[in-house]
């Protein structure tokens, strides 16, 4: 499963940010076109993988950069600003790497981290339809000699269509959830491109079907136990979502600035230095700017709390990280939706023209922010500060 193309290895946080900034400039160029035509970003993902950015969370002792979560979140926000779908595709890849870090054996870490540094992408097959709650799973893992067989169906499998391995949540014969890192080319595994969301259109978040799929025992990692004790797995998952929404918000904000300065006020392009003086427009941009800067600051703060929780993991540090991330997640939800809506309000009817592609920011934010209900973030934050209650240990907080 080794990829043939050359893959860079990023060595530092600074290098990761430089590479991400450069890539974002390239990815932005055709992002509206990819969205409009639902052109799946296979070429862009190859460049993304070869850049080394998919390996930046691999710990230094295994050959990676082991970047801070502050940097990881900034990288995702930069890519999401350029293309919201491209920013979301690696989310579950980094999530799986965190499960590997906290629950994998030494042999599993060495082997799977090496695959990532060689350019492999991990997708996901976690969510299921028809279960009693969003956290229940019915996809089965059954013993077969020295390995296992998987049977079940998954949906909202972001990244699976682009992956070389598909980390899959399964329930073993004892009713315990495990995470199976299933090779994409396994017999009986089918990835279906049936994602039809009106936003995040090129994430490839379709379905995955497992029909008696064999998986080696060494590719199965404990999963449920990552939420039976305090670990940073939940807040790590959520900070990436916050980064995606923050990047989408920044993109909408920048497009609103450009559109109002140029398309709706042509005298600026003609050399006239007359400023925008409409008080309602100024108030709207002021309101938007303050909330966007707050979201970006809270995202960085959340990364700092998460770094502390990874370095010194116990109930208090994990709870503090979860709450800091929930705060960032809540405000990023609000600002991404507000920025997309304000873009329409300020740019007027021209913003609705298909050729401009400006509607994608609101559509992307509206779809992605449904991933985890923000109302529960406020509940958890209020309960933490008012009642000294730690948030639950799960991947959605």
C-alpha cells in the first residue's frame, strides 16, 4: 500500500504553516468551480498529501513534526478558508491518528504512522443510520481465525472515497466498540459516492458497505476505552470542526470585503479613493470583524488547552480542553453562518449569481455546522462554569 509519489516530511510548526499558506493560495483558485460542478478534488488531494501536511500530528518520536494543536487548527482553518470541503476531508484522518496515539500498541503506532508519513490518507466509516442514538453502532466485528470479519453499512463517511485506509467503528462479540483500520482495497468493501448535500459538496461524504470484509487483528485498535477514561480524543475531534468553520467564516468575510469594495462600488477600481461611508455597512463590517477575531482567538486558546491536556492527561485537563474547544466551536458556528449571510446582505443581489460562487460559503457553513448541535456546547459550558460539572467523555464535546 506504499504510495509511489514523493512525500515531503514537515519538520516544524513554522514549516507547516508556510506550506499550508502556499497550498491555500492554489486551492482557492478553482474552489468555486469545484463546488459548482461537484468536481471531486482528487488532484488537489494528491498535492495536499505530498506536501506532508497529513503527517504533521505524528509524534516526533515516530518521525513526524508533532505540531501543536494551535498549529494543527490553523492549518485546517487556512485550507478551509481556501476550500471548505478540502478543509473537512482530513478531519477524520487526524481524529484516527489521535485514537492511535492514545490507544494503539507500539507496533501499531510504528506501522500506521509510517504509512501516514509515506503519504497515505485515512478516511472514516463511523456514523450509522437507524440506530437508537447517534452514538450507537451495529456494524459487527466477528472473529475469523487469526483475524476478523466486518459486516455493516456506514454513512457520512467523509474522506473514505479518497482514502487508502478507512478507520471503521465496529462492535465486537462482547459488545465493545473497536476501531478497525481497514485497507480501502479490501474484498467486500464498497464506497458509494452518494453524498448529495447542498453544501460541502466535494467532501465525498458518502456511504461505505462492508460485506464479510476481512481485517487483520493487528489493524484493530481499542476505541470505546478512549471514552471510558479521560483522553483528548473528543476535544481533538471538535477543534478540527471549529477550525473548519472558522476558515469558512474568514473566506466569507474576505469575499464580502472584496465585493463591497469593488463590485458594488466601481469608483474604487477607477482610482477614486472615496471611502465607503454608509453607516449601516460600516456597522455590519464592524460587528462581523469583532466576532471573527474573537472566533480566531478562541480557536488558538482552545489549541493551547488541548496541548496541555495531551501533555498531562487527567480529568481536569481534559475537561478544561473540552470546554475551551466547545467555546471555540460555538462561536465558530455562529460566525460562519453570520459571515455567509452578511455577505448576501452587503453585496446584494449580485452575490446570488452562480458565476460568482459566493453562495457556497453560507451553504458550506450551514451543512458543516449541523455536525454536532451547538446548543449542547452552550449547555456543557454553562454546566461547567455554574455547577462545576465536567462535560461527558465523548467525541462530540
